[in-house]
């Protein structure tokens, strides 16, 4: 059953790729990510470290920088929770760029739920973010306001 499903996915993907070939757009983005969960001793506590470097034009120009540390707590072998802080800097890029680069400060909480099904290990992430997004004056580069948003 698994082999049949994989074959269907593979050939279905080939068919979709062929149909979309005329509508595709090439890009030269470079995204480098590090995501690591590190236990603190033998207890339930751990450290979450994440960094994302997103660059455009074969790495020549910035798109975004994201640094997201957090503290993990394992409630059971199938459930862990994390809370942390993220700092994000977004830069003008692409066909419709923002007027100026802008900062973000995010508090975040997440739950990771894992289980086994269909002979595979599954993990589901549920994340909440409270975001403070800096609105920047394009002429001076100064942050003139901090907009608050939530993200699920």
C-alpha cells in the first residue's frame, strides 16, 4: 500500500510539474536555517535555538534575518511546549518590495504533538505569536510606530 501511494505521489507530482512549467518563475533565493532542540541535563527542560538567514540574488542581497531562542518543557514522550522570543529584520526585496527594512519583536509559544500513523512518525506544531512590527519612515529609517499583531 505504501509503495502504491508513493508511486501515485511521484507520478502525480511529475504531471503537475509538467502542467505548471509554462507558468513557473525562477528565483535565486538562498535560505539557510538552523533549528535545534538541546536538552538541559536529564530532566524535562531544554533549549530551543533557531536562526534563519534569507538572501536573494544568489545570496547577494538580504531578504530576512530571524533569531528565535526559546525554553522547552517536555510534558510526556508525545507532548512538549516551548516559549520564547524572536527578533526579525525584513529587508526590501522581490517584485513588490517594502519601502524600507523593518524590525519585529515576537513573543511566541508552541506545542509539539507527536504520534505514529501509517508506519511513520508524525509531529504537529501549534504556534502562537504576539508580534510588534516596526513601521519605518522610508526617508529617515526611523521606527515611527510599533504595530501589534497576533499570529496562529
